[in-house]
C-alpha cells in the first residue's frame, strides 16, 4: 500500500490521503455518536482532552523526524547528481586538450552515458533494478575509452590524472545514487506515525463530540493536518519515483552541451 501511494503523482496522492483520512474520521465520528451517549460523552471527552497534548506531541515528533530525514535524503541525492555533473564537466574539459579524434571519441562516450542516465536510470532505480539501467553499459564503455588513453604516449601524465580523477567522481556519484535508491521509507516509524495520527484524530473527535457541533471545525483542522503531514512524508520518500523526484535537468543540459560541441575547441558555437 505504501509503495503504491509513494508512486502516485502529488496531485493524486495528496487528495487521496485527505479523502482516506476524512473518510476514516467520519466513520469514527459516526461510531462515537452512535455508541457513546449521555453522561458517557462527558467522561470520554474529558479523558480524551487530557491526552490531546501527549498525542499531539508524539505525532509531531514522529512526523517531524520522518519529514526531516526523508527531505535530507532527497536533498543529498540532488547534491550527488550535481557532483556527478560537475565531475562529467571536468572530464569534458580535461578531454578537450587531447588530440581531436581522442577528444571527440571521449566526449561522445560521455554524452552517451549522460543520455542513458536521463532516459533510463531513474526508471531502473525506481523499480529496484539498477543492474538493468542502460547507463551501466555506457559507463563501462566510457571507462574503457578513458583507460585506453593511458596507453597513448602522447597523453601526458597530468592529463591522464585529470581524466582519471573526473571519471572516479562520476562512478562514485553513481554508486552513491544506487545505494540511496536501495533504501526505503522506514515502515515501522511511518506505521507508528499513522497510529499516532489516528489516535490524535479520535481524541479530537471525542472532545468535539463533548463540546458540541460548533467545535467540529477544530477537529476537522486536526484531521487535515494529520493527512497533510502523512502525505508530505510519502511525497518526499522516493527520490526516483515519488511525487518530488530528484531533478535530472542538469544531466540533460550537460549532455546537450556535449552534443553541441561546446567542449571541443575547434567547434564554433553561435
């Protein structure tokens, strides 16, 4: 169920979470109104009011921790993509000092890898099949071409070091991306957050039942806050398939620049 919700678009997931939460709350309110009558409402409302602060604090702590953790992962993943693009740029700049044929071959291989990243990498990581990403083959080919340059007598050691360091940066960034993709939302903590949210909603409904219909809007506000907090956690918990995914635009921009020959000294860009 959680995997299904995570994979939904934010314009579908958020209304769905709100609908489910409001529906569950309406069912609880109907049950409370039907089975808790007379003086029992006063007792139930008083008892529920005593636990509101504790349950509200528990829910806030749990959801706050999860939101902070998942957002940090999303932000770190975007930073890793930026590091990979930066390493790819360094590789392109380093290859520009090579003879024309070597420079063009190296940059073609780099552009092929970047194209595969933006076209198929995210889908492979989202499905848990990183080994089937087309970027693996193109990265291997890029490594082979850079490795062959070390055998060329006319390639200076400084150029070899620059090319090797840049390639290491690319492979390291991709490995970190694959590791992040293998992680998932901690179901135990999320389930505990859901339970705390349900308890908080139930208590607010009991308090509003005791106070009368005029105070039902307060309970509705708590219901919406609970729904939106849970939706926020789900929306940012999957960097490669969630509602808020890591932006692949920097990769696409660098690939377009390479295809246009911006890193080849003899190509004039107008």
